[in-house]
């Protein structure tokens, strides 16, 4: 994936050494696929690069993942590539094909709420997209404008 999006070429341009790219690839293979930040009993956050998956029912599903395999469509792929539906559509859909990336899913309010409630998280933190001001808070909670 990193080669297809130009990371390998960038490393070669900057260092002139292909083994530096190989070191990055080996490091990428060991990065955790997800993390739980636990700031106390009532302050748990679920973090991932992309988003949630229809194949995920609990954090135990994430813990069971073989992190050392190349991601294929499924749970690991979704944790890396899934995106939230736009705020204006989040209440209308649970999951839908992610035609923007032509990969993974869009996810909506219902599966997010289910996961947060059942696993006692207060938020999902994802890092996949560049946002104005460095972050985006979705207006998905009841009473908030979509």
C-alpha cells in the first residue's frame, strides 16, 4: 500500500537507500491495529486509523486479529480504511459501500452507538482523514444538528 501511494519513491529520493524503505515496512507491520485509551472507568476511547467494521462486535474481535498478515477485505481492512458517513447521512444508514475510496465501508450512527454503549466507550478516535483545524467532531449525538 505504501509503495502504491508513493512512500517508497519518497524514501528513495530522500535517502537513496532501499533498505530504509524496508525498515519502514517492517515497522509498519508491527504497529498496533487499534488501541484503547483508558482514562478511568468512564473515560474509555477506541482508536484506530480508519473506522469500525460490520464484522466487529467487540474489542475481543480486534484482539483476535493476526496483525502480521497483509490486510484483506474484512475487519483489519475496515479498521484501516472505513470512513463515517457524512453528518447529513449518518442517521439514515448503518453501513454502506465506500465508493469514495472504492474500499471498505461507510459507517453510520447506529453501529457507532451500539459499539460505544456495549463496550463502554465514550468516543471513537480515528486518524484517517486530514481535517480543517486538525480534527472534526461529528454532530451525531441526539439533539445535535447532523
